[in-house]
């Protein structure tokens, strides 16, 4: 079997995760090239993982005959142009979440993009989605949305349980939260497209939407979509009491993005979902999904979970051994993650993408999920600004 030849655009944190997922699926994939805005970063990763070709830029990579699929691992403000060029060249696309965002491109003199009215953002995002959708329909490419929550083993098991129980999903709850991103681009709407709701909330929004799509296909032969959104956002690290409190462990230098968010989704069958994402949660990354059905409840503790528990009286005890992402200390009780990428679904995600590319099937996480997730998030921003429920 000829392997799928992958070209990676971007050399940041998620690029490492994707490369390791490809290595776990080496019977399907070969990473043949990489590029980054700073070529030295691409060269460093290429040397680390034995990638043979470093391209000068994403245009060169996409147009290369060496590449079958373009893996979009750049910040969200570059997604649209990379995706469109890949589709124009009939390359399959793997796109890291979220699909796209609004970055004030049409408001060049505005520094605080986050202050722009959200109805304008929402309209512009819908236009971008439509442009990508039109390009996808006119191409010969497949689009795979890298929403790893869909492939987390706990979520896969939940889907099997939902399937055999045949009970309707009444309510979903999901969250991704931690103490703040280390990436400097995340501080500004101009480069991040939003705060915690977009950057992290795309995971929990994506998984609850996917679960209702899954249920709808089982029950009615078609997905159950979100029909309305009510959102709320906040800047909790800017409140007066925290400014006067010296000993905190979270990121506080946000420029014009929110660090707390909550969205209530109402689906076409009138079931509900509650999604929470924030940058004010200590103790490491919290990735959680709860499913309330008419005949049972399911808790998916993606991270942290009690697969492994450890105790140390000193933070130096475990030295430089990795414990879990974004924990503030290794002292006390911790939850070491022995197979963090597997628990979060990254290798499983890439296997599904390989089967989609090689066979006549759509990926479990597809363009429709990317599209609906993005629409929901920006509808939630609009709702928070207006204090009103927004119909999709």
C-alpha cells in the first residue's frame, strides 16, 4: 500500500502531537515535509523527527507533488488562506481546531479587535465558512477536522453505550479549562480570533454537537443540529480583587479576549447542552464530558482521570518526568498521564482520517462539525454582547 504523504504547515505545540499520531499510524502515513513562518522552527522539528523536506513556505508545500494531504497546524488566523490554497490544488486537508475566526482583517486601524461589535464578526465568519464550503464542493478533496475529543476512548465508549441503550440524550455537559495558554498569540483577538470560548471551547462544543449528530443518525438517519445559543463571557482575571492579590498561578495578561465563557445550546429536538471553558482553573487541563440520557448517565473524564495517581511531598521528587499538562506543581497528589495522546484520541483520529482518505467514507469529524462548531461559538459571542438567545 502506498502511504499517505503528509505536509505539515506549522511548527508549534500541536505539530508535535500530530507527528506522534502519524508515527502511531506509520502503516498509513509518512510525513514528507514541513514549513513554518520561522524556517528555523521547521528545521528543528524536521531534524527531531527525521522529516526529509523543509519547505520555504506553505505555498511551496501545498503545490509540491510530494504532498497528498496538507495538515493545517498554524494559528487560526492563517487557516483560511492555507485551506483555500490546498483545496484549489485538490489536496486533502486535515485542519486543527477551530476552523476559522474573525481577526479584524477589515478593520486595519483597530488594535482592540475584541471591542468590535459581534454582529459584524458573526456575519464575516459566516461569509468565510461559506467561501470554504464552496471551495470544498468544487474540489476533489476531503476535509478532516482535527477534533480529537470525538476520538477520545471515553467518548467512543459513550457512543457505543448510547447506541445499545437506544435512549435519547436529554442533556450534555462538557468543559475544557486550565490556567491559561502560554502562547503569546492567544492574548489578542487579532491573532487568536477570541479567548477561552474559541481557543478551548471549540473542543467541548465540538464533542456535544458530534454526540447529537451521532444520536440523530441513529434515530432519524440525519444529524440533530443546534437551533439556538445563549452565551456569556467574562474577564475574571481583570477583576479588582485579583489585581490586589499577589499569589496567583494563572495567566493574567490578556489584552482584549475573555478568560471565562459559558454557552447553553438548544438542539432541534429541544435537548440541551452546557459548555464551559475558562483560563482560571488550576490543577492542570480539565477535559470532561457528561451525557444524561433517558435511561442512564455517562461521565467521560478525559483528563484528569484516575488511571494513575501519585503522591510526592516535594515538587522535585519526580524531577523532569512529565506528569500532566499545565499542572502548577508536582508536589502532593497528582494524576500522571501515562498515554496522554491516546487518552485524548489523537492516534485514533489519524487512523480514521487515513481510512477516510484511502476508502470511500467520510471522517467521523468532518467539515459539517467544523462549520457548526464555529457558527455556535460566534453566535455565543453575539449572544453575550446582546444578552439575547441567538437562533442559528
